[in-house]
């Protein structure tokens, strides 16, 4: 009997090829929901598609009787996504096809494809990305929302923007919040001294974590930091892999304080909790975010959060952190000093609320919401 009919098992194909290249929020979203679906629904059948090798977090899962996997050899990235991946996914007979990091290939036409679009940077902040990528995303997003069965996203803000841009109904763009990776669910056993030595950073520091690129607005943070009294401030640690337009992060004057700024480059997953937990303050100055995973991660580790009020960030931060006016350097400077001088009682109360807020974001909830959407789709 065909699957997916009258309550029978679902056969679900999941594209996990993006997780080979690097791990940012969108890849973690893919991993978290895929793991949640497999863990919570052992009655169903899963086909996992990887690039070059099975990702370490799935080595045990592929041993399960209800899970099989494919490994595709990498090649030119555009050719890989738009031809090789499409060709192999088309061969799979499944009830649903999940593309949870990026949208489905441009010409993919299986009936029940579900793609994730996390934000509309290509429309709302096109100046923060390379021109060719702006047009690439505009084209692929348009094809995806036209042909895929559902488009999921990670915040109410992004859901509203996607519906407005593509004239979709609310039911066509379900909002599924992300969750915390397993590494953040337990107290870190990494010592501060070990973390500081490994990444060449001081023991007292203000932390920001993101890909180093224009959209993350590190220029504003560095400029605001430079204009404050350096003697009164912890050093500034910029964590995250180097992205597009790295050279634009510093202005000429900013180079005067390079001795107070530390780049870690990529941080190993197992070190992230301790890096957050040991920070005097976590600052997230981003111009535009579809969700903002680092904010929740910092909150989960008991670190006070100062974030811009751009896009989805007020939705994520709520009253559990401090917001500054996006793109307003004076607001950032003022709030940064307020956070560092915050009375212990007020700070501890906010941190306690922030930890509780972070607990709401978990992958079981995300996986179950997506599963209910798929089950409801079987009634159509």
C-alpha cells in the first residue's frame, strides 16, 4: 500500500547536503529538525541526503532500520544544487521532500516539497550581499514559493515579509521557531582559562558572534566601542568565520584600538557555551535577522544580551534582554554602558528570565510542528 495514505507511515526525504560546507544558523536549523523528526517518529521512513560524507551528528541515526541515506559527491556549488541534487532527489519516491537550509532546486517539481526561507535580505537589505547572490536568491525564492507545497520560516517577522512580498496566505508560510543545539543544553565543563588560551582572548571581554559580513553590522559596534573610554571597557571579542567584505569592517580610526579587539575566526561547537558563559556581555548589532540564533544561545548560558531592535530581534529578545535602536551609534553606546553598569539584582533577574525564554526554543517542538503540518497535508 502506498505510504502517506489513511494514517500509514510517512516517507520523508531530507536534504542535508548544506551541512557539509559550514555550520551557521540555517544549517543548525536543518540538523535540529531532521534529528527531531527521526527521534520522535520511529514509525516513519526517512531518506537523508548528504554531501561527501555523513555528518557526524547523524552517524548513529543512519543505523536505524527506518533510516537510509545517500551521499553525493561535491562539485561546483551551483551545479551541485541545481542539477546533481535535483536529479537525485527526483529519483526518490517520498511523500515529502524537505529543504530546511535553503530552498529546493529551481526546477524541482515534486508535489510536496517544503522549503525554508529565513529572511528576505535579498529584498530588504540587498546592499549587504554580493550582487550576484542578491539576484540568485530573488530568483530561487520566487520559484520556491510558486512551486513548493509550503514555505516555512523561523519568525513571525519573516513570515509577514514573505507573505507580503509573494502575496501568500498565512497557512502557506508556517512559522517554526528554531531551537538550541544539544551542546547548549548542558553546563559546559570548559574552563575559562582553557577557552581564553585556545582562542587568544582575555579573561574579561564583551562578545559578539556572527559571520563577519556587512549585514551583521560589526562596523557600528567597533565604531561605538572606539568612541567610549577604553580604560573602562573589557576587550571586544569578535567570534565567527570570515565572510564577505571583511576589509570593510574597520575604518581608519578603528585601527587605533586593534590591541583591544580580538578575532577568533571559527569557534568549535563544544567551545561555544563556555565562550558565551564567560563573557561580561553579549552584543548583537545585526541590521537584519530572520531569527538570531546567537541571541538565544547567549541567553541559555546566562549571559546578558544587548541586541539591535532590527527585524525579528525584538520578537526573539522580548523583555529578557536590552535593545538599542538599530543603526543608532549613540543608542548603542548608551545601552552598552548601561548594561556593563547594571546593578547585580536587576542583571540577575533579567538573566533568569532569559534562561527561561531560551528553554522555549527546542527542536522537539519545531519537529513536531512540522510533522503536524505534513500529517494535515495527507488529508488534502
